[in-house]
C-alpha cells in the first residue's frame, strides 16, 4: 500500500432548516464533531500516530511501523467553507472537480504518513449543507476498517452527554501467519527504491444507479445462463459492468481484459478474523478473458468466471499469497501493476454508509475524492434507498464514457443519476 493514496470518502448533509442562527448551529456542530472524534480516536488509537521507518546496518533491517506515542501531533481536523449549494454538487451529471477540494491530503500516498497525519477530517460548510470528508491512511485501514471507524464516530456523536459504551470495540491484535511477525523486514535501503506517485489520465467520473429489481433480474439471468444458483447479486452486476465497459472501449477482440475485485480476507482465514479487525486485510482477485470471448459469450459465462475467482480465494490461497509476499515483498503501483483494459471494482455496497448521522439527519450522498482512481475504476456504494440497491461511480476516458451511455444493454439496467437519488 506504500504508493497508494489515502482512502477518501465523505458524507454530504443538508443543513436543518429549523435553526434561525446558522452560525451558532455550525459552531455547535463543529464542537460536537471534535469532541466525539476525540473519543472515537481513543478506541481507534493508531489513527492518531505517525509512521516511522527504522533502519539498521548490522544486521541489515528496514522496518516500517506506527508510532502511537503521545509526542505525535495526532489526527487533523479542519473547518472550511465553500460558496456552493448541495444542488451545485449533485446536479451535474459528471462528478464536479470541486469534490476533490472537499478532502484534505489530496494526492498524498500512504508512505507520506511519516510526516502527514494518518487521519484528517475536513468539515466543509456549504450554503445549505455540510460535507464531512475523511482521509485515512490505507496502511492503517481498509474499507471495512474505514466504515467501522465512521460508524462508531457517528454512534458516539449521537450518544453525547450519555455514558454509553460503543457497540463494537475495534480489534487491534495483529494477524501474522505462523513463523512471521510482528516486524517485517523489507528488502530496501531507502524509500526511493519502492515509492512511486500515480497521475491518472483525463477521466470522466459518473454515478450510475441500479435498483434492487434491476439487480435481481441480472442475477436471475446470470444464474440461468450458467446453470447454477451460486452467483451473487454483486457478482452478476460486476460481470454486467465488465462486459459493458469492455464493449464501450472499442478495443480489438484479441486484446486481454481483466476484471479485478478487492476482497475482504477476514472471513476467509481459518480461524476467521473478527469483522472488527482494525487494519488492512484485503487482497485483489481477478479473472481474464479476451475481448472477443467476453463479448461473444453471455452474461452467465462472465458472471461464473467472477464467481469462481472469488470462491477460490480461500484460507489456503490467502496464506500462500501472504507467505509469498513475506518472502519477497513487492510494492503495488498503479503505474506498473494495473493490467491494461482492466475493470477494477473497489469498496463495497455492504458497508454501512447512510447509517451515519451527525445531527443533520440521513446523508443525501456519499462521495469520494480522486484517490486511487484509474481508467476502468468502479467504486461501489450502497444505494441511498437501501433494499439491495447499489450505486457505482465509474471512472472512464471521455470517449469510453460516451459510448457506455449509448449502450442500450447497459442503460436498460442502470440510470444516470446524482448520488442523492
């Protein structure tokens, strides 16, 4: 994760119409947010630390760890203002560039956590709304950890003034395969040997909404065509989007395309790790096909390939991958390791996003920064209405995005929408 960006996700709220004194409302909100954040950080204490690299010559050693001592500056909290409305953010079909400014530490990579905070909260006041943006170092947590932190922060905020313990304590014990840990000796002498910074090409980012009914139809179709009942809703939708994006790119039939998915290792390890395991416990699984083969076969064929890739990622595979990495560490880089013509599925609609409240009711939208975005990146969110609906934020080249919206097969299952609807 060294060369990857911080996780950037945030929640957009509408200001209550009740308070006559908006300035007083915002001041009280900021005070409550800071107080509840400080309590949340007591439970999620690694987020208050800084990274430290420790090197020695005899024996040769290069180790990166988190220093959680009291002499660190801690997490960061920023208040900003933006002379725009909620509608200005959500009405454009394309995600507006201004969304990037709603996150602190934009462009930072995880290794920058040696000098930058591992967590930064930016609260941006709009004319009629408030955006709570969170930038978390991906060394410290993955999507599961990120939203568990957000959920507990919201829980503490809502219980202010009451001595109520949090519902689920984070689990901080580190997991290592037998014979390894707690320190990992990296085969480097200087961070210049493994750090790279990724600059994405020109991309169009757009939200597409999939209702529960639309997804159910895709799932039924995928299972019927592959003569099984094992393919999930998300796997069916993933295969559908993989095929449609590949078709929109207009590449030759002999090119290879890859569908990559971030998967949670916690339930796959035996014995399983608790859901509250606070850290980064993910892998990327993938399946490949030539363009011609992917488009000539039906949805069920592609969905089964996605299903098999995920189903095969079990305890044995996870342990082999971890052991292989520990024996020969490599640092992932979007510049070097992302296959061409790939579709990369990140985040998860299973995360509790719209359940977070900070005294302003349910969020009207979940938005992300530009972190780790690439051509073919698909970020998953739960649909605001719930019930199994899903929103995908798709990042594509302008030409491919235009072609995708002209694809009847794709648009029959999706609607172009701002993320509040």
